[in-house]
C-alpha cells in the first residue's frame, strides 16, 4: 500500500537538488511483522564533497503505536520511551499543563519542585536560543509535522551537554495545536566523537600540507643548488686561468666575489630548507 508513495517521494527527491523529503512507510521485518519506518532524504547531488543522496531512516513503530493509544495508555507510552533511557514530556497546549518525566528532570538536573521552563531558559546555550525559538514557532505554525532539534545545555556543575529533542503535535480539525508529546535524548557522546573526528581530519590535512611543503622545498633547493654550484665552478675556473696569464687583479677580485655570492645564495637555500623541516 505504501510502495507507490515511496516511488513518488524518491522521484521528487532525485529531481530537486537541495530538496528534503520526509516520509513514513511500512516495511516487512524478517520475522514477518510490519514495521513503521520514517525516512528523511536529502538531495546533495550539487554538493561537490558529497554528490549523492543521503537518506536517514529510523524505526518509528513504537512511536506510531504510542501516538494511536496516547489518550488511552500514557503509561505504556512512557514505559516504551523509558526503555531507551530517554526523558519524556507531555505539554497540554490548550490548558497549559506541562509534564516532564523524572528521567527528563534527572538528565537536566532540575528538581521536581523547580520551574522547568525557567531553568531551561537560563541554562540553554546563548548561541542556540534564537535558532530553537525560531524552529519552535515554525513547528507550532504547522509548517512541520515533527519537531526535532539539538541544542547545548549547561548543567549546574558547569558541564555542557548536547540534547536531542523530538516531538509530535496533536492538532484539532482546524489545525490548531492542542497537545505536544516528545522525548529528550542525551547525544553528548556522539557530538564529542564528531568533534574529535573533525579535529583528527584537520590534523591530517595539516600533516599533508606540511609534507607537501617539505617536498617542494627539497625540490627547489635541488634545482637552485645545481646552477649555483656551476656558477662557483665557472668563477673559480676563470680565476685560475687569469692567474696563470697574469690577469687584472680587479677582475680576479670580481670573480672571487661572484663565487662568494653564489656560495652565500646556496647557504640561504639550505637555511630555508632547514626551516621547512
């Protein structure tokens, strides 16, 4: 039943550079059951460093089941999320009530009696505030079915954590948001691993640049030293011939100076090579 929809989504993705397609579809598991998958495809064919289509997929079967049963089985939904060691939250947009699971408060180091919204606003990284607020407004306006953002958060001990928040909004027939349910995942380890990988890549690039510079310096030194050595030999050869024939002292002194300057130039080349090494 979902095959044609998937074909259309792939065709749309391939024909529009820079386009992003989000789609939920069913796929048969090896055990014979049907699983709900959510795929997010990004057309990066115009990006020279990638030149391809990137697709991320995740299993949202539990999410779909929990969404369908939300009004009847909040306890089961919370248990499913807790199994992933995530925090969960439930916001009644119409009434204003906000519920945060104990696990979520533990992750954010916010006591049960504290105002979660106020503490969150204080600890959210300043550089992420504008982006988070803008994405929130876009989602509530109905431009996106899901809310998914990553942000930095400062714990009381000064440790900075990265959190991934995912949410789905329930709307009334008119499209007005009524209820928002979501999860909170600590992705600090992944973020730090990505940063370490970028640092290693930058270090490797630096090593390659230095290696190329060293090879270039060695090549230049070799190419320059040969003609400099030839200049010295020719100057000294002329000096010996003129001395044998009683040459002009001023001319002999000039030839000696030519040889000395060529030798000095050779020393400069060797110095530059040592600096590069």
